């Protein structure tokens, strides 16, 4: 089974809210919907959102809802 992700348009609403030490760019939809970091925890989405906020200085400016089903390989 492949991974399947569905998200509201809030996934495109991330805005820089604070200056951080990194100038690195990130593809937010790809990071949240396909990237597998933190896969070993039930808090995967929350941990990714915290990383976006604290490492990149990004937060959504609209409601974000997401469903992600992760297949096993």
C-alpha cells in the first residue's frame, strides 16, 4: 500500500512569523504529506509543526486539517 495524504488549503498558508538562524528553504506540503521523519511516533504531525515553527519560523495562518495514511513497505 502506498501513502495517501489529504489536507485542507491551510497547508499552503504558512508564513514566516519570526526570524531564525536558518535561511534554508523547505517545501512544506511535501514535508508534511510525504516525508517520513518522526514516523515512529503518534505525534508525527505535531512534531513536524513544532520543527516548522522553531527551526524555520513558519506557522499556518489558516486552519490546517490533514489525514495521512502511511503504508508499510
